[in-house]
C-alpha cells in the first residue's frame, strides 16, 4: 500500500474513513469519502467541493482544469482519473475468471499447475456462490508421499476473499490418485470446519499421472461413508 495513505497530514476523520473501508469494504463509503482517500491534504473539504456536481462531472473534466481551477496536484488528478478509467474498463470487460462446477472442469483447470511436481502440494480454490474462481492459493508443500495441512492456513484465503465455497486439491507424486485414509479423514475435518464458517466444501480432488479422484463423486465427503482401505497410501 502506498505510504501516503497513512501520512501524518491525514486528519483523524480520514483515518477513520480508511479503517471503515478496510473493515466494511469500499461500498460502505460515500463518493465524497472515496475521492477524499485519493487526495493528499484537506481531503474531506476538497473532496466535497469536487463531488458537488456529481462524479460524472468530475471524471469528465480535463486534467488541466482540475489542476488550474480546483487546485489539485498532478498526482491527485492522475489518481482520480485513473480510478474513473478502471471503473469504465471493469464495466466493459467480460468476466474472464473461470467457472468451475464439475470435477472434470476443476481437473482441467488445475492439471497444468501440478504436472511434473516431485512433492505433494495442497491447494485451495476459493469460489463465490456461482462457482466463479476468486482466488487460488498453494497452502503447503510436503514430501513425496504426504503433506501436512494446517486448517488455519487452508481457510485464511477463503475468509479474506469472502468466498462462499472451497475446492481442495492435492497431488500424489507416485502417480496413483487413489485417496488415502489420511486424505479422507483430513477432508472430513476440513468440511466440518467449513460448515462452522458457513463455507461450502464443494469437492476434494486428488491428482495423479493417470487422472484424478473426486471425493464428491466417490461419496467420501459424508461422515458416514466408509474410509478407503488403509493399505492405500496410508501415512
């Protein structure tokens, strides 16, 4: 974050605006408060003057006019106009984030990220309520046959991105995607933790050289489902 956000010239009111943005999100702030965060000093008063005629008026002003007649510094003008341009591009651009619904779609997206790995890696995919991918995080890297997962690390990205659902993915460098007893037990513990956080666990995919195993398709996510044989990759 730019150090100017918290520079000493900021007023206590502006610091409170910044705290509310971090705590509640940008949608909780008024247009004047959002513009004030882009300015350097005397921000609330100057921002109120700039937004008096509305955001459309402000964002269509020539840069020279904002500098000469409204007293903005060149960097302040650049920030304001850059935000306006980003908003226009966001409105016009299609959402190119993948929508991952079926195990095959998840596998097709994830497979290139696991090809050739010599150690187990555990990844988390954070999804919204339409199964659009919000964030992809590698949680941990283990040895050639096991990977220790801290539930706090697994759910931290989901909480931070306000995800509605999670997909768990890890690989078996041995090439055999058959889940072990440890894999299934860990998944059930994480599913229970997800339930407490009101996050839906969509699936856990185990990837190998020959394909993948979906614990959802196998019926292994339920607490009453039988565990796989302990001879299969048991830790």
